[in-house]
C-alpha cells in the first residue's frame, strides 16, 4: 500500500517523534522546513489556550515558507495526543486540532475509535504508538491509519521487542503505513528501517541535541556524550517502562542499578520516583542510539547530515 500523499513532500523518510517538554514550535517548524515531519505533544503547550497559538504560528510560518520556497516545500506536521484517561485535556485539544485541520495526529497510551473518526472528518490521518502485535491489531481495528512500532532502545516510553521481529510480525498482516522507532540515529539506520519493511523512520533523541530543541544545555550535552550503555530502562518514573539517561537519574539522588518497580495501574507522568525530581524535566528520556550523535547543531544541519548518510548507505548497497 502506498503512503498517503501528504508524505510526498518529504526530503527523507523520517518523522521526528514528539518529545515531552523538548518539542515546541521552534523545533517543529525547523524540522518541517528541513523536509521531515515535525511533531509535538499537545500537552507541551500550557495552558491549553497556548495550544491554539502554537498551531496558528506553525501553520502560518510553514505557509510563508512554502510561498517563498516553492522548490523545497515544507513537510507536514503532527500533533501527539495522549489518549490515556489521565489526560483531561483530550477533548479540548482535539477541538483545537480540528480548528487548524492538523494533518497528522499521533496517538499514544490508548486507542479510541471516536478519535480516529474525528480526525478523518477534517481530512487528517492517525498514527498510533504500539509496543507489540496485539496492540497493533487493536489500533487498526479502531481505525488507526498507520502504526508506529516502538521497539527496544527507543527513547522515553519504549517497548521490549527487537525491531526486526516486530516489523516482520506486523507486515505479515498489515499493508498500511508503518513507522519504526528505536535507536535510529543516522542515515544508514533510516535505510535499514525501510529495508526491514517500515515505510518511515521515527527519530527522537538526536533532535534533543539541536539548537531549536527546548532542552537544557546539560541535557543536550548528555545526548552528545552518552552511549547505549548510559540508557536505563525502568517504569519507576511514570508507571510505564521507558528509557532514560543514567546521569540524570544519578543527579536526582537515585541509584540507576537498583531502582524499584512502579505500579503500572497508577500512571503519574510527572513523578520522579519518590525524589524531588520530575520525569522529563529532571529525569531525561533518551534512546540507545545516541552514540551516533556527536555534536549539538541546528536541525537543518542534522537533517543534512542524515541525508548524506542515507545517500552513502544507498551507494554502498549498490556498489
């Protein structure tokens, strides 16, 4: 099955993942101008009224870019909606998305048929985060247009499955858009994701170490200095298993090698695991692929780097 036509404007087959706190208008606009899908969680815009302002700014700036650069039009943008019952903003945020006819809605932590129907009503598409084949089936049954396979090594909330195993299982029955997430940090890995059966790569952590990211300098430097061995997988901080930078856990006064388990039924997306630190603000999410990130640079430079690596990887295969 071919990808929806809104992806025709992509320079590279990449969707930048929405990162709590880190992804804001500056980052999204820069990503879209660079030719990849930019995205952000609606909950990053606080208070709720700010969400409308962000969508106004993103829409207007990208429209202006397209008028001035017809030879290199911007990529579409996406908004992430947390579908879990703890999100009391969902209805209001969905109304705001409808107002601005958001082209892509990424849904996480639950699948709702009525949400997919609402997005389709204004001409948008939905992509749903899943961590195994069972959840993938549920998402498609409830009307999701595409699937984001969140595998082992992905930043923030992540699954346990090997990416090759997961893609193989999903492609056995699903012909729609598939995005692969998990330690994809250079152009060669983007090509590998496609070779494995995904349509698009879903990349987050490398964009933390960019000028436009809303992240503390120490966080950005932690991405640059970190390696796969510096990532800790735990459900302590939110009730959902995720990957975090070891240094940020240590800075919160906790022992990364001896973290207790949290009660998954009591999700708390601001908890710091019993310390004064808060998840995402003080406990920093990160994927295992950060060993490929060696410098803090602009989004444009990062995408240029990914494009060069992607072309080189293709050339090696054809040599």
